[in-house]
C-alpha cells in the first residue's frame, strides 16, 4: 500500500510544479482529445474521446496496481514503472485506434471503384451529384454507405457538396479519395463531363489495385522471412525459460533480468519497424 500512496504523492507534486511553472496541461489534453476524436471517427467507434481516454487511464492504473501486487518492487521502482505503464497504455490505445481506422479506410478504398462507376452511371442518366450519392447509399454496404450518408447529411445542414467531400477525404485518407474530391472540385469550376472523369478515375484505381496486388505477391517471401526472424527470439526465449529454471529465475525475478527483457523487447520492436519500412512501397 505504501508504494501506491507514494506514487499518488509524487503525481500530486508533479501537478503542483506544472501549475507553478505556468504550464497549461489543458491545451495538451485538448489536443489529445482532438486527435482521439478524429481517430474514433475514422474507426467508426461510437464513444466520446473523453470516455476513451478515461478507459485508457483506468486500464493503466489497473495494470500498475497489478504489477505492484505481483512483482512487489521497491518503492522507487514502483514509482518509475507507473509512467512507463501509462505511456504504454496510451501507445496501445493509439495503435488500436489506428489499426481499426486503417482497416476501415482499406475497406472503403476497395469499394471506391464500384462507387465511382455507380456515380458515373447515375450522372449519365441525368441525376445530379447529390441524387447520385443518395443512390449509392442505398446500394453499397458499409463503410462506404455510412461515409456517403454522412456527406449527404452534411449537405442537408447547409454545407456545400465540395466541402463535404473534402471532409470525407480527410476522414478516409487515401490517394484515390483525394483524387475524387479534387476532380469534383475542378469539374465544378471548369465544367466538363463529370461522368467521364469518374470513369477514368475508376479505371486508374483498378490499375493501381492491380499493381498493389502484384507488389504483395513479389514481397510475400520477404514478409514471411520477416515474420520468421521476428518470431525466433520469442520462441527461443520461451524454450529457454521452460527448460532452464535457473535462467528463468534470473530473468523474471531480478532487476538485471528485467532490464535484459526490456532491452530485448525494444530491439524486437525496432526490428519490426525496420522490416516494415523496408517492405513498404508507395504507389
């Protein structure tokens, strides 16, 4: 119980120092909440940013209490692992939101070619762009249906179609969606056959998808090799811990062992990031 009280006292002292030095943490919290708001919107999660931050902070506090009760570190170490767990929880929350958002953006991108062809067909039969978007929301599944319904809803409250499409391009960031919004804006200023422009854009997206699939096939061996290289230390470490009790005791229950495990974790993370950058291409 003493480490918990000591940690709360240290946090209170840090808070007093922040206010005494004139810093305003509300600006940081506001910026953090705005970032989470955009990511929650992209991930289509019906939860407020404040509630999500509270969930992350509650999980960090719970993990810190469990770590103190299980490992029973000394008071200085108990205080030091608190910020580490908090930073890890915030990082995990951001990674989770980014993963869900990127997966949804990818699903939206897969539907965009079909949406553009539907819009082009609707424009050719005499419908306006807004009526064509309403037709799209009745025919396509989520996430495209929900996003274009949001565009139509924005126009219902007085926001222009071009601005609503620009907002969609920000919420669903991709080269294809950016080209779509810019093509509509340029056509509205210069005139021309928008249906033909959308058909050409749909063909371009199809060709880009073909190139991306070919790249995935060519880099499959490298990605599998990266998976093997990244998993080998984990498998070997688990084997050593299960077959060598003395080494397991030294790694799991001593301060040098914790430092070694932390260093190994950082090196694994660096290797994963480096391999991901090597196998990443921009088309």
